C-alpha cells in the first residue's frame, strides 16, 4: 500500500485555495488528506472560502495563535491533527505541479527506512528553483521542499519568524540520524 500523505495548508484569508485545490485534486490517492488550518486571529474565514473548502471535501480546522506568524503556528497545529504517514507543507497561494505527488511516492518507495526527503520548489519571488544544491542554508531552502515521516517525536517546530521553515528543517533533520534523501523533482510552486 502506498504511503498516505497529509498536506498541511496554513491560510490567513483563503486567497488562492481554489488554484491549490485544482492543482492537487487529481493527484490524491485514497488515504491522503489535505488539512487547511485557518489563522483566525482577525476573525473566521469568509462563508465563500468555507464553501470552497467544503466543496473540495478537505479537512478544516482553525487556530488562533494570538498573533500573525506566517502560518507557522497553524502548521504546528496541523501537524498534531495529521493522520498521514508523511507530511507535506504548502501555502494557500501556491500550487502542486502535475505529477509531484507521484514523484514523492516513487521516492518513498525507494527508501529502505523512513527518513526526510528533500525535493525542489519553484520560487516565483526569486524566479528560481530552490534549493539550488543539496544543502540546507537559510534563505536558500523552504518548507515546501521537504516531505517528512509523521513521527511526532522526530519533528522540529516551525518558529514564529519569517524563516521559521528553515528552523523547522534544521531541527527536524537533526532528529534523523540517516539524514535527508535528496531529489531534484519539483513538488511545489511557491
């Protein structure tokens, strides 16, 4: 049986969820889940956005960290609710390229034991693919690129700062003695 993926999506206002849902829908397999975690610090999501989420039949939970934190607090909360064997993270205004989840499943099938996998993502802001090499460096990598086993005691924490995904990657990788398996497939357009 293929590994079940939990795709965790933080959102502040739901802007872009339609595009994200379209990009991922045909790639999901039974047992996969998309968890949308709403940042309700400024209030609940609009009825229109909630209807979009319900129509796509994805799971929604809300979380108020008491402040805005680039969705990182919402991701930390989503991790506690995830049921998949592996976790993947993407923002509400990003998308999953065609074939990306198949690339992830092929990479998972190659593993002898569970371990974090690092892929690439396309950064629209930088007009480049990151990471550009097989290394972890702040501002040259992002949480969009990593797929990690859902083993709570071996997961770091997304810090409440702009580069909080870097903190999560470093703290998570440190908990896996086998290290990271690197792949050059693109799994997100951010």
